[in-house]
């Protein structure tokens, strides 16, 4: 019978559970019965019945006593879903540098990706590191054979 009592009390309460949409970090007014938010650590409503939505987008469950009774859906900022290409000036501004080369055509992009003038080559330091490891390995192996 406790299950039936819980179900009836949830259905007959004045503020039913539901889905509350929010943006990350937004103040949200929650129903009076909310005692906590599952999945957001120790997040609890303030005395005025509101709370700050978590910074991470996702679905967080509203808790009434020990049961889930609703959800707080934190959606990412709308600007994060804009998939338009940035202009070269916007890209420079976003990266915080004026040393940005933009390739709008595929052949130019491929050529710049394999261009050695684009930066320092990693082949020389990697080969030098491999050579040092081989020398160190041979020294350790020789010391180990001398003890046997």
C-alpha cells in the first residue's frame, strides 16, 4: 500500500512535476516540493524557491523526498548550434591573433596542410629522441649482460 499512497500523493498534489527548460547558469524557479536536484551534486533550491541551473548541459532530475518527480533540462546556448562558416576577420578575432591564413578552396587547404613552411617540422626532434632512446637501451642492456 505505500506505493499506492505515494502515487496518489504525487497525482493529487497542487504542483505536479514536469520539465523545466533552462540555459546553463540561469536562475530557475522550481516547485515548492523540490528538495534537491539529482545529478548536480548538492544543488538545492534557495529560500525563495529558485536555483541556479548547472553549467553543464544535460537532464537533471528534480527530487521530492527520495523520488524523482520532474526534470530540469539544461540546453546549451543557442549560439553553440550555429554551424555557419566564420569570415576570416571573425576567425582572427575569435583566435585572438592576426597570423591566420584562411584557405577557402580544397586544393589550397591540402597544399597548406602539407606545407613545410607552415611551422617547424617534428621529424628532426622525433628522430633525435628515438636515437637517444636506442643509445640508452643499448647502455642498459650492456650493463645487464655484464652482471650475468
